[in-house]
């Protein structure tokens, strides 16, 4: 409950806190007259203006609307804290004051909320769960349970209603307050009711998990196991708990098998697969390891490698004492082991393993030998043995001259030549590689790389010939064809090429830069003429009140499920209201509209208040901040990377603490307002040092020292500089950042950032 309330209490720093407000006045409300209702109406009017700007206005209009909404929200919060509450409420104003009561709780004014809930709103049954929670916070859990009439007995009103008629919010509060009151039987009773088939899946999952933990804690593991094992489907959290219980009851092998199956599921999130794999690794040893079938064991080894644990996968391999069942299994073991050694960065060992495999007679096909040769080439490359690696890349390309492995080997070979040899030598090897490439997209990429090599070799004529000759053509080819023509002073030949690049792939880096160099008109719908940039008329009905109540009492996950279901499946007007509520919760790009056609949904002004403030303080473009946020976290304020980066802009604690001038905790970086402010501060420092958004974004991804080296080698930052970024990940990051930033600017009609 505390975590859920913390989100709301920090909301003004990042997003509006009126996610659940109605789009217009209640039909039962004649118009506000009380001071609180007047302030609330002003906030709702500001909210309405903000939503209009969000879905159909310019960036300037959105910024102005955000300021007004922030001001109206602050005024309303102040009035909520200080204005006198009514002793009586007319029937016509009941809906408005019901919303006020929830606003009070949302803003931490529990005592004032309880005054309304015990006074003029005492008969409002929809608020009974909030009433109970307020009584529990201010008095005792027992007081809250009395409000609910829980546990049911002959004297309570609950029996008359039938237990199954209670909503999930009341049962959730009944369970949590019973836990706090030290009443396990009462808590279990509420959870049992939540297990009814008519309940939402999320509610039933929560009930199963928490009930199983309760039973386990009271010494009833078999009953806890039965509850979890009979579920038709389980969350990863339930799967882990069931495995723990199974292992605790003595069947470690069964527990490990269940987690191995989960870890091998490609449809699960990587974090869930990782948790299952790591837990299973603690049990899979000795006799348990040998009890696994060959298929189960290899599936587990591969799952560990897939989730980034190749060293642990090697230990699991080395712990197996059971011999392979046949020659094919023995060969598979050796192949997987060599691959794991490489992924674990044990390059000497991996190269030795691949040499042994290549030297063995009876390798079934040239394709398999090509895979081994490619693995050896990569290991030798990691050991910086250019000559030996080069010969093995050539071997792999020759062994699979018409296949994917051969293409990959040729491509990786030329990338080494680009890094290790002169541009002219690289261009010659690139021409060799192009003759061995069958995939059109890769052939076009190689064509561009050959042209860039000739540019670096000061041979624009050779670059022009490479790009103008026969071969696959895409936006990149046309962009560089125009770039070379422009460098040769032939603008009349450059402009058609730039136009064609913009037409073929308008929102790639090359497409955007082609439009800019050709000075073509900005069109946010280029490449997707049916796309919608503005919602000229957008009706939004209120989000379900049940979702807000669930959120206020702490059942946050179920609240979000209700909103997601509504946003994806309800009528457009109702779905729009749920989309707005989800965005106020920090969840973006959810809705049943075609996200590729609804550009406002696809490129949201996420956490607009925090972004505008940070952009103003650091003199940055909001579109730039949104783009970094998009690539770093996908607008998820709770995002965590394996490297320890946190929050919307993926900051690590030492960097953030240095920027803040004080020690910060990991949890503090999950606050959207703080994360955006510090991230923008860091971006500003990078822009100030490097003078261009492209090297600044490169430094954000690849590190400041690397960018300093690249600029020292090539001081002029242009398209060629971007193309020559040595790190592929960073090069693509820079291109994606630039293109997405320009798309944001086009959608919201903003002035382009420089």
C-alpha cells in the first residue's frame, strides 16, 4: 500500500495526478459552489486543456497547458489540506464529493478523508474499502475490519450480502488488515473468497500466492503446494514459490525440472527466465543433475546461456557425470561447450575447443564445419590474432558459400578489415564480400560500407562508382549516393537521391538526414499516409472507478490490468479514458488503436511535467529527452538493467549521486522527477562538451572517453563521423536517437533541436 501511495504523492513531479477524473462534470452535480469543488473544477478544466493539447496540439500548446495544470493541481492540493469540509452533502453533489474523498486519500490526507467517509459519505458503499483502510491507518486494523464487517459472522452485514458478492478491493483490504491484526484465519478466509472462478486472473493469482505463503509459514506445506499446483496457469512468482515448496518437501529434482521448463520458455520475459534459471542452478547438482534427461539438461544449459550466465552454464555442464547416450549427443555437448567458453570470454579455451572440433573427421556437413570455423574465427579475433582469425573467416565463408553462416563470416571479416587495415584495403575486401552475399539488405549495407571506405581513402569517384553500379538499393544507398554527389559539388544529382532515400525509409537516420540536406518539407506521416498526427475530436469517458479504488487500497497490479483491458477492448470513448488513466500512471503506448498509425500514441509526451522542467533548466529539447527515455527504458520508470542502470533515463547510482551532489539510493532513482532531472543534467554536460547531439548521445550510450577518442581522431562531426563509430550498438543508438527525435518534433510541430 505504501509503495502505491508513494507514486501518487510524487505524481506532480512527473505526471498529472488526476488519472481517474471524469472528462466532464458529473450528471448529478449542478455545478460547484464549495471552495473545494471550485478548485477541483478548475483543475479538471486545466486537465481538459492539457488532454486537448496532448492529443491534438503543438509542443508549445502542451507546455503552456502543463504549466496551467501544475498550477491548478497545486491550488487544489492546498485547498484540500485547508478548506473546511461540509457537514452534509446533497444527493446531487454526492458524486463530486465521492471523488474529493478519493483525492484526499490519494494526497495523504487520511484524517480529512475519514471525516467525509464517516460523515456525509457514510452511506456511499463504493468507498467502504477506502473507509476501512483509513480507519486502520488512523486507529487500528481492527477498526478497519469493523468497517468491512469482517470476518463475517451472524451479526455482520457481510453474511446478508453473500461473501461472493464482495468486490476485490474489499477482500484485498480484509486480507491485508487481517494480516496486520494477527488474524490468520480471517486473512485466509478473504483470500479463499478471492479464489472464486469469477474473479480476475490477477486477483486469483495474488490470492493463491499469498495464501500459499501463509500456509507455508504456519507449517502446512502440502496444502500450500496443492493450491499452487492445481492452478491452470501460474505467474513466475507462483512457479518459484511452488518450486521452493517442492524442494522443501524433499523432491529437489521435481522442483528443478519445473524451473528448467520455465527458464527454457522463449515467451517469458528475460527477467522471469533469469530468476527461474538461477534458482534451478542451486538445486541442479550431484545426483539431481544426473537424474535429468539429456534433453532437459541441455535445455537448461542453453537457457542459462540465453539469460546471460554462460559461466554458470559451463559449471552445470562440467557437473554432469552421466555419459552421453550416443555420438550425436556427445558432439552436441562439445559444440555447446565451445560456444559457452566463447560467451564466457575464455577465448584461449574456446579457440582450442573449436580447433579440436574442426580437426575431427566425420563432421556431418559443410554447414556444420562452417559454424565451427566461424566460432574459431571469433575466438581468435577476441585474442587479437588478426591473421589467424582472417584465415578462418575466409574458411567459413568458403565452406558455406551460399548460406547464412558464409554471409556472416564474410561480413565479420570485412568489419575486421575496416578496423585493422587501410580504407583502400578494406574497400577491396568489401568488394570480395559483396560477391558472397545473397541477402539483399546485407548486400546493400556492404555496398554502403565499401563506398564509405573509398570516401575515407579520398576517392570520391570510386565511392560514386560503387554506389552507382548494379546491386540492391535501399535508403542508405540512395542517401550516400546523394552525399557523395553533394561532396563532388553536384547538387542537381544529389537532390533526387536524397528525395528517394526520404521516400524509401523516411524515419531512419539516413531518411531524415536526406530530407534535411535536401531541405524537403517535414511530413510526420511520410511513409505512412494513413497515420494520424492529430485527434481533431477525441471523446474520452471516465476510467472505471473500480480501478482507482483498487489502486488507492494498494492492489496496483489488478488496477492496471483493468485499465489495460479497458484500453485494449472497450469502445473508443471508454478506451480513450483508460489510455489517459494509464498514461497518468506512467504506462504508455497501450490502446486498441493501430499504434503505427496513431503517432500520438506511439510517440507520447511521457512524464511531460518532469521533462518540461528539466528541459527548461538544462536548455535541452524536450524531444531529445523523450527520445533518450524511449530508447533507454521504453518510458518505464521502474526499469532496471543488469548493469545497475535505473529508471527512465537509466542512471547508475554513482553517476546520479555525483550529479545530485549527495548520496542517492537505488530506490530514489525510480522517482520519475528526480531521474529525469539528473538525466537531463548529465545530457546537458555532454552536449556542452561535444557541441552536437549526436556525439552527446554516443557518449550517453558508449561512454565519454570513447567519444573523446573518436573526436580526437576525426574532429568534424557529420554523417561520416556517425557512420564510423566503431561500436555497432552505439552507432545504431545514435542513429535511432536522431531519427526518433526528429519524429517527435514532427508529430508535435516543434522547432528542430540543433
